[in-house]
């Protein structure tokens, strides 16, 4: 009985409103948001005026007068509020079957009125009574507004206003007046709330009666600079962007043109007359009429759903197919390729959230160009409402290639970010371990020919982690350099080629497994390419002793290892720097001590000679400083090698620093470090140089040889010579002596013999000149 009474009242109200609406239209009255001028007049007479709470005034003042990066967040907040109201209505309907009444569809509808310059968002949610309108929209709990104002004072991102529960007031970003019409089951009267953000608002019973049934309608009277939102395309795009995963349907009113036959517009009498006429027409007239009767265009309005895509992260993993994961990735990333890998997880504990994260198959071509400015592209959702597409603080810069979604019921992103980074790195570690364990199985299966063939086939196709590493290794190396808290986790993911890996990149764990028992350090060297590094003099002793060395060909490798410093208790040591210590027997130590004493005259003389060369001689402007000259333990073939001090730049680092657009030459010179020249006591050139120095310290040939050896060693070790003219001059002198030519002989201009043809041409020209002179005399 109660239900039927409510239905009768609702129908009567609708009938009265419709009659008033038709009367207003016929009378030419302007109707805006369903209110005629008579309705407006009646509301003005009976409206109750209320003052906003002080904090709400401050809030609206900030919203209206602050500069927002994206004003369309108003639609996100209002749709989010509507979704919350629908969720409450759904909850009540579970407890009470009759709660929904005749308004059973839980939905949101968005429409605009180009003439009235308004946008309306209507929901069939729980609705608000008069008291609710006053309390919910006129006053806000301290936890919401005060916290928002405090965050604003601290310079927080104002585009995240929804997290403070004050999202409704974002309507004033685009509207100078807001009207809220609402009806709930607990209040038989439908009420209208209205404010122009002038420190007050009004609440009045709706003179039209119950037009909503249940729910709320928020109408924004747009500011002049917000009229661009009076477009169905813009409303559809904004609604789809922020609310595409809300569980309740969201509709936008769209205008369409449909084809209508001309006869459909005629009345029944005309149709009857047409039938009589057709009977008297001949066949030719019928054909002409068919040609002339063309369909006409008719404008109709329809409700188009914009959130057809479902939030798959809310479903159980076992219920989602690979195709669904792939399609979801393409929809959020706009990537035409399938993802390389993905992880779907629910984080539990102090903060709970659901997430699907993807690793792309290919790195963007401009990834490192925009490294410092690009933000994380993981989309943030709060209860399926998009909060931000790009959020700088969610993931660190080096993980900005990760795509996916994170959905939470709250926004404590400082905690969520740490959890998310940990989850991403754990996911990467799983991929790396899977591939490495597969490689170990392949190595164990090397016995038979068939197994060797299988291993060859597998090696032809890279694993998931290898593919990822080829595309995104620079990001992880930057992370190793930047992220102090996760550096140890990142070190597990690093891969490097070595002198024994045959061009394949291996993990540091695998390097440790292959280390010699007496080896105390992890050795590495840097250079432009594997080919160049394998020929480097500094590598010779390590080849002889069969010690594996990491080969760093990328300019980010060396800074990454220097930040790590050690791995599993083993220090990283560059073989291109001084003080490299290798395992030696007592006999080797005694022999080396004797050789040092034997070559002391040469090393002392060479040190003095190079000091004069670099400080006063031809290389005084080269920026090279000599630390010492000593007998080498690392050379087995080359006569000399140049190494830098322990904390100085390597040759590779020097080249990178010099290539910087805004380089600091003084800093580069300071960090380059002093150079040490190591000599091979077993090389014939060094042995001969020792004998010459013992015989005569002022031997010019010995000085030239020493200078050339040093400069060529600099080049071979990868260092640049600022002024190569001195080296070139010495090479020319040595070549002259080798050819038996005096290098100090003065240059003479070479006489060029005349050709016979040229002599004949000159004689002919002279003869012609003589004839011309004779002819002139006769005249």
C-alpha cells in the first residue's frame, strides 16, 4: 500500500511538472535546468538562506582563485561523488529489496545545454534530504577541509583534491553558480540547493515536485572561459578518461542524425489520399515518384555509455586470459606491441591496493632524452576513479617505463610508492632468476651432441629477461646510481659481458661462482668496445693468469659499479688504475723486488724526463700530470702502459666528461688524476733504454724514445692527447732516421723539369708573336 501511494504521488508530481513545462514552452518562457521563470520566482520567495562554514569559504576562495593545471578534474570529482551515492544505494538495496522502488537502474547521466550554458550530472543514487544538503554541502568535517587547506599551504598537488573529501567544490573551477537538486527515500520532498560561491547558499523545496524519483542532479552554470565544455566530444573524452572503470554505467547525451522516410512525417489523412492517388497513376509516374522520394535527416538524442571497459585488476588472476591482459595493456599504454611481461598482485598490510604492472617490449626512442622530465605513466585510481595519469612520486625516474594501474581506497602514496617499487623489483628478479636457472640447466646438458644442438637452438632465441635488459639496461644502471635504498636489489639485476662470457652478458652472481679461490676482488675495465678492450695492455696479466674481467662498454657501467663499491663482500677494482693487487708467491715477490732495484735508474730518469715534458716541454698544455714511473706487474707483451690514480677518472670517464656540453675544464683536470707510467722490464725496447740511460743520461735519442713511448701509451690506454703535434714531430724524426735521412736537413724547393710538349707550345707562341710584329711594321 505504501509503495503504491509513493508511485501515485510520483506520477502526479511528474504530470504537474510536465504540464507546467509545456505551458512554459508554449508561453515562450526560458527553461534552464528544467526550471521555468515561474519556478525560479516561486523558489526565490520561499528559499532559506544559509551561511557557509568559514573553512568552506576559504576552500572555495582557493579553488576559484588558484591556478590549476587541469580544470576538467571537476568532472572526475562529481562523477566520483555520484558513483559513491550509487554504491550506497546498492548497499541499501541488498538489505531492503524495496529500497530502489521504481528507479531500479543505478546509473550516471551527463548532459549539456548549449543555450542555457549548463552541464548537468544526474545519478540515481541514495540522494540527500534537506538536512543532508545543508550539512554535506554547507559544512565540511575538519578532517577534510582543514587537511586540504594545510596541504595547500605546504604546496601539495591541488589536482588531488578528491583525496581530502572536498571534491564537490571543484565544480566552482568552471561554474559561477551550482544548483543541486536531490531526492532521497527518507524525505518525501525534493529539495534544491544553490550557491554562487558568495559565502552563502539557499535551500528550497522543488516547486516542480518529485522529478528525480531518487538521486541527485548537479547543474553547473558555466563561467565564460569554460564554455568549451559545452561539447559532447569533450564531455565524452573527460568522462572516459577519468571514469572508464567505474562499475556503474555512465552515459553522455549525444546528438545524432538518422534517415527518415518522407512519408513518416505525413499524417494519416495524407497517407490515405496518397493511397487513392497511387491507384490512378500509371507506371511511369510511379517510377518518377520513387526517384523523387529521398530519405530526410532527423535529429535525435541518445544516451551513449562511455565506460564500457571493465576493471580487470579487480578480478581473480585465474579468471583473466592472456588476451584480456594484452588488450588491457594496449588500451592503457596506447602501444601497438604486446607487453613483454606483466604482474598482477594485491598488496596487503598497512596499505592495501590492487595493481597490474607491465614491462613493455620496446623502449621509446626518446626515453633517455626525456629522462629527467618524464613522469611515471602508471595510472592512479581511487575506487576505480582516475586520480592521475602521470604521478612523479609514485615510481622513481629510472622506472618510468613501467606501465599499468594502481587502485586503492586511499592516497598515502609515500607508503604505496615504496611497496610498488619493491613489487616491481621483485618481479624483475623473478624474471632474471628464471632465465638464469634455465641457462644453468643448459650448461649442465653439454655432454651429448643432441643436447649441444638443443642448447644452440635455445641460445639463438633470447629469453624474456635478456630482451628486457637489451631495451632498458640504462634505466637500471641509472637506478643503481640514484636509488640508495634499493641499490642492493638492483645489483642482482645487472648484467655484464666478461673476458670469458663469449659476448654474452652474465650476472654478478655467476661471476662470483666462476671466481678463482684466491681471488679477493671483482675486476673490471671500461672502453669503447669489446674489440678495443681485449687488446688493451692492462688486460695482459689477467689473460695470463686466467682471471675473468668484467668488460664495461656502456658509459653508465663504470659510475654504476663505483656507486656499488662491492658485491657480496667482494670489492670492485679497475684494472686500468694503479695499485692493482694480484695473488703472488713468495718467489715472485722477491724477484719483483730485485727487478725494481735493477730498473731504478731508468724509472727515476724517466720520471724526471716526463715531468719536464708535461710541465715545461711540448705537453705543458695537455693537462697531464705524472705521478710516477714504475716497473709493471700487469704487462706481458707491451713495453709500457699508462694507468690513472685510484680515485681519478678512467680514460672512458674522461671522454664522457669532455663530451658534455656544459663541461667544467677545471673540474675535469682535477678529477683526471695523476698518471702512472708502468714499464715492462722484459721488453727489448725497455732493456735497451735502460742500457742507454746508464751509459748517458743526456742521450737525445733516449729522451725521444721515452717521450714517444709515453705518448703512444696514453693513446693505447684510451686517453686523449691535447696537442698531438709533438708526438707527430717525433714520429717523423724516427722515420727519417730509419730511412737514413737527416731529420734536421733544411727543406729545399724541388726543380720541376719542363715537358717537351710545353716547349713546343712555347716556340709556336713565340713564332706567332714575331709574325704579328712583322705585319705591324709593314703597315
